[in-house]
C-alpha cells in the first residue's frame, strides 16, 4: 500500500501570523472581513485548515511569503548512490529516494558519504544546524562500522587514536573499537570528528588495512539503528532536540574556549 502524501495543514490564521503579516487575532480579522483567499476562493470562516506548501494564499490580492517550516529526515543511503541531489552524469542520487518517499520540502544532505559506502544521511532545510554538524571546526563525532582486510594489532589501534599522518594531508585521530575478527578480516567501530574526504579509508590504509565496507552508523546523538537500506524516516522531537543541544554546545565551545574536543577511545 502506497504511503499517503505528507501534508502541512494548519489553521489559516496561524499561517498568516507565521508569515509575519499580523498577530493571530489580527489575522482572524483579515479572514472575517473577506481579505483572504485560498486558491482563488475567499475565506471568511475561522478554523479553515490550509497547506501553505501546496495552496496559494493571498491577502488583499497579494500572495503571502510563507516561512518554510524546519524539517529533519534520516535516510539510510545505499551503496553506489551519490550523497548529492543532482548529478550531471545521471547517476543515482539522494533525490531519487526523496521522490520515492514523497518528500516535498526543499532539503539538502548534511555532510557527505562516499559513493561506495552506505549508512546515515541527515536531510534538512535547517542551514544553521547543518553548518555546525558538518563543519570540521566544530568536531561533531561521526561513527562508522568498518570491515577491513587483515587483523589489526593493538599497536595499530593505539596509533589511530594517537594520530595518523594521511598522505597529502594532516595528522588525524580516531576512536577505535574492535568488534570482531574473521579469517584475515576485522570489523571496527571508528569515530572521527574532522570528516575530511575519504578520511576513514585513508587513516586505515595508512596503517596497512584496506577498507572493504564502510557504513556510517551515527552522527552526534543521531543513530542509524535498524532503518532498512534506502528507507527514510522523520526524526523524533527528542532526536531534533538532541541535535540542537549538540550544535549549541559545540558552537559555544568553539566561540568561547578556542579549542575543540578530542576523540577518546570508544
């Protein structure tokens, strides 16, 4: 069964107030005196619900500028999908999954995830939050479940935590936890804070381990959980509040202490 299209229905007077045209009480007067129309029809009754994202609302014949509500979605990005919304070469992008979930808001991905990796992607229209979560200077942790070739030694694990020099780049640290091992294979949880391009792969290759698979399982307090590959869900209010608290604390730390958090062992 196909999911029902998402709507943003609100009382008309509230929409007018949110658009900054007037107070809620004054907006009610606009409606009752016949100054407001919805899709060409004059509305004079209070309590009518409208969808400002889909319907044309006018006051005195002029369209109102609706302030877009902040929205937050979590996508489990599949492998072999670009973490962008557009690709001139026509390769699969995140936009294909937004269409499938019938998401109409203008959202964008927060940060990047390698083409051949899968895992957590946050999609939002909250520019302030996105900037703090993805910018290296704020050092919000991102955690990855990584399968590598070879069996890491304790010395190699400690080296990643103390700092690894990446060819052509700087020295980076990571929190590392060994989950399990197999025949010449190992599974790790790796937490980084800078988020530079291909950073996890480069760090592991620098200590002799080729990355076979990589999945992002967390960004700050946000967890991928059991969300199936290719599926999207709306963040809960608790998750949104947690992200905002992290963003506010990291911004405060950066502005007032002039220092950033370091990665500790997981």
